[in-house]
C-alpha cells in the first residue's frame, strides 16, 4: 500500500506554460527521462520546456519558474503579499509538551508578525562587523579538525562530508549560541557533547537522523503512522532527542550571558508582537528558532564544504591554482614556510580564485536546490501576460536556474537575436574562471528588454530599483524577502574551511570515487547532499618536508 501511495504521489507530467494555459498542464509526459531522480527530472523538463513550466501530480498542479526575469517579478509580488509559504506538518509531537513544535523562521508564514520580528531581529548578528569578530572561532575549529585528520596518519582517507558537517555544526554552536559541542576535536563516532541527550546518544548523529526523518515525513505523509517500522521508530526517537537538545541549549543560553553580537543574544532580546506588553518570545518559540538556525546554519554549509572539496579533487588544475594562490598569500605549508601565517577574515576578500571555486561549487551543486515553494494568495498577472490563479503552487529550481544552458531551446548553440542565448555557457562544466567577470552573477538581456518567456526588463516593472536589463541568475542563497539570513556567515565559513584544508594537506580523491560523477554521489534529503562518504586522501604537506636521516 505504501509503495502504491508513493508512486501515486510522485508521478508527474510536465508541459510548457503559456498565458492562456495557466490552469492546465499539457497531457504529454516529458520523454527520455529514464529513471532520473526528482530534482534532476525537474531540471530535465526545464531544459526542454523553457523558463516556466506547469507540473501536475494527479490532482495537484504547480508552476516551476526558472526565468531570472520572471523570478524577479515573482519576488516583487511576494514582497507585496501575493505569494505565501505553505504550511507543512510532519506529524511529530514533542512528548514533553504534547504538541507539535512551534514554527520558526524557516516555516512561519511571511505575513505573520513573528516572522518579521525574528527576521529583522537576528539580521544584525550576521553583519560583516560581527562576523569579523567571530571568525577566530571558525579558524580554531578548523585547526582542531586538521589535528584530528593528522591523527589518522599520513595518506588516510578522510570523509569530507563528515568533516564539513562537524565544522559547520560546531561553528553555529560557538558563533550562534556560545556553546562548544566539540564535534571537531576528533573524527570518532562519539565526538559530541551529550549534555542535551539523557540517553547518552551523540547529539551530532542525533541531529543528522532528525533531519533525515523530517524529510522522509514531508515526502511521505503516511510515514508517521508506520510505527511498526524500526526505521520510523529510530527517526521518531531522534526527533524527540533533538527537542531535548534544544531545550537544554535554550536553558544554557538563558542561564548565561551570551555574547551580545551572537544569534542567541539577538533572539533573547526580541519581544513578541502578538502578546501584550513587553513580552519576550515564549520558550517554545525560542526552542524552535534554535533548531531552525542549526538546520540552516550547519547542514547546508557542511554539504557545501564537501562538494567544493570533491570538485577541486576532480579538477586538479583548479586545485593547483588554488594552492598557488594560497602560497602567494603566505598561507600554504611549503619547505620554505613550514608554519604559514594564520588565515584571517581579511583573507577571504583577497583570494579571488578561492572565492570563484566556492561560488562555482554552489552553482553546480546548490544545496538548497529547490529554492522556493509558495502558494498564490490571489490572482497574479505578470508582464509577459502570464496569469497565475489564486491557490496555485509556485516552485523554484535553483538547480535549473544555475545550471541550465538555455531557455528551452533544444539546440544549445542556437542564438536568438537581441537575447542572451545562454543562462550559462557550458553549464555542466566546473569553470571557476567564469566568476572573474563582475557581471557573472547576472543575466543581461538584449536591447528590446524582453526574455524568451515574455518577461520584461526590470525598468518596466513597478517597484523595480534597477534599469540595467539585469536579473540575478546566481542565487545559491535564494532571493527575495525570504533569502538566507545567514548567507554572510556561510561565505565566511566555507572559504575558510576550504583554504585551511588545502593549505595543510595535499588532497586527492580516493580511488573508490575517482571515476564517480557528482550525480553518482548525490541524493536529496531536503537538501542536495552526498548520499554517502566523500573520501579524500589527505597527505599532510608537512610530511613531505621531512628528510631521511
């Protein structure tokens, strides 16, 4: 029965969407898709059908938008309240409270006063001035991980997925909440502090199980009733332990005096606009926000670190160029410099190739690959003539937006006069050099200012502040009013981790994944992440400095 439900729920057809076919999908099934996974299937359809398509999953219809200019109009309409985040429930109830967890910044409706309060209230924690102060935490965590990797011995195969998750987990703990979970001190399975877990389970592993179970419940609405399944029971137990962890972490924060610039301090200072008087946020809401920041601040960043190291290992010429850049900056371990200077926050903006490699990794493998899911709160008309009826679900695909060659043209070399023929040139190739152009993050239209979907240039749209025929096409952190509030932390964290690993180790892909493509290694569990280990052979550069006696 469960298999039938799953197939019923996930079967879909796709068709091109035009202004007069908004409510219906074309009956044809996209051909040649084979057994593509969901995110790659949508990417396939977008490539063949264009910058806006309609999907139908039996009785449910949705629109997928990947035209950058149409998305620009969409985000303007979202700011005006025309689109809202849908409600999602996984059917989990906290045993302590007997209720489902409170909504948080990620799940709350945009129009809700609490969403606006929290979003505005925590934003200062991620300003560059604060991140500069906190950067030493990232460096310290990386130094711990480097020591842990060296303990495995020269040439050991180290899982970059595990390294990335540990680094980002500890970073959000220390930077955000003044607590050191200690997962980076060793690469052993029982690495994390267990203050939050009465069962003695490793909170690092518990959090990973919780994320996996949450995604499975969203994907399969019947899963919460499958109490007979050991896997479901393990997931439910992990979700309960995670709630226990959040309660203990909140108690730790409230009992102390968190650093005034931290996320914790900003959350504690907020006042609830839905309650009378000068009332702070309720503990249940604070607990939910803590978990939201761990989800958004650790898991996504950790996967980005892993994908970046994999892509550098897959492209030795790019790795060599990064090594040369670090060497020139005095950061690489060399015979002449066995103890290079410490990486600083200021280095991030002075290493253009490092920046380009990180951005190209995020373009090819956007961890937040789906981008957005919204529901129209009213009928919406776009400049192209497209009309989206009230109640229609609108989806985004960061994967398609950042890795599609063209707007639905079957011949990728075709050129339409007056238009930029490519969203990206050579979209499937790892080419960090593309980011040497200041305009790479934008798509530029031709002189008529109209995209192939009929969307007009920004100057023609109400409320637009730009008149340069540009639209954002590089959006790994989303766009619009609900873009990632912590993106500046990620763009401090990922380059630092990648640079420090590269500076200390000669890193190559392990033989078991040497011939694997990135699609062989990926899976979607809410985010686009490695489905297993990303083993890389780590030879300390210092070991090559030793001379035989």
